C-alpha cells in the first residue's frame, strides 16, 4: 500500500470510528468516589517454620548433624499427616562461627553452624497443633511464627470486590441526589490491591522439645478480613438534564 493510501486509511479510521475515545468532556460535571468492600473469613489453613540447626568444629559435621535432625522432623511430619510436598525446604545454610579473642585481639574461627528451615503448610487446620508438636518432639530447635490462610481466598476476594463496587455506586447516588441532580453513567472504575488483614501471628519462636505427656498444642485463630478498595468516576446529571 502506498504512503498516501496509508495516510488516507488512518484518517478514515479516526473519523469513522470515534468509539475508541473516552467521550468525556473536560467541562462535564463528575462525581468521584472511593469505596471499600470487606469480607470476614475463618481461616482453614496454617503455615509455620520448623528450624533445625547444629554447631560443630567443621562444616561437614555440622551439616551431617543437621541432616539427621531434618530427617527426624520430616518423618514425624509424615506421621502427623503432612505430606512431603507440604514441608519443603525454605533455606539451608552452613556458615563459620567467629568469636572475638581478647588475648589475640582478633576474631577467631570457633566452628561452623548449619541451619535447615522447613516451611510446613497445614491444609487441614485441625492438624496444625499435631504438626507443631510432632516437629518439636522430633528435635526441631525452633518453631517460628504460625500464620493462617483461607483456601477460599480468591472467591472471597471477588465477593469483597463486588461489595466495594456496590458501595461506590450507592455513595455516588447519595452524593448526586444531595447535590440536586442524579447519577449518570460510569466513566472509570479501578481496583487496588486487596488487603488481607490477618489476626496477629502466633509467636512460637524457640520452642523446645516437649515431654511426650505434655498437653497437646491447640491452634484456634480468629476471623480475618479481606478488604478491596475501588476508585470510581461517574457522570453527574443536574436538575435540568432530563
């Protein structure tokens, strides 16, 4: 196609297809509304970190001792009903341990530390306490913060979004009526990132192996909120616009 024909075709599309424009006049009266929607949910899943660690004179010994603890914790988690795919490695490190020597006036090597962190996902919340106890009794040196989630998060987020949009329209209608007019069509609507407001995580740092006869750990999270915020712009039709 020749350059002249290309230019003619572009002008033709611009003139005959104005629907691609936003069709919003600069002097048009508008109502701008921000609103939120909230849905509360009782969590049905949990996640916590189980850390095993060892210190030895050399790196190989530290790693070997930590590996032995790791296998014991993983075996205990299987017996507690946690499958291997829900207890993956989050991190593994072997690092030198330096200590200040006053007589020498410098840091000296004082062995090696090996740390293996397992992130345990509990898909059935009723098993959370059992999983924590299993990890601790099998030799986990620390059980780190436990957090809670809902398996229905996506569906609940969409529900909160629907509530937010309805609230935005309702507020816009009230504003339009109070201003002596009525609400026109929607011009623009956008959504922000959802806010997940969990209850404070249970701090379970540095739990030591409990005696077998100790009372089992109980996990009972409170309800959590999923909040979605939207921004909207609407046409405002004055009293004369009928």
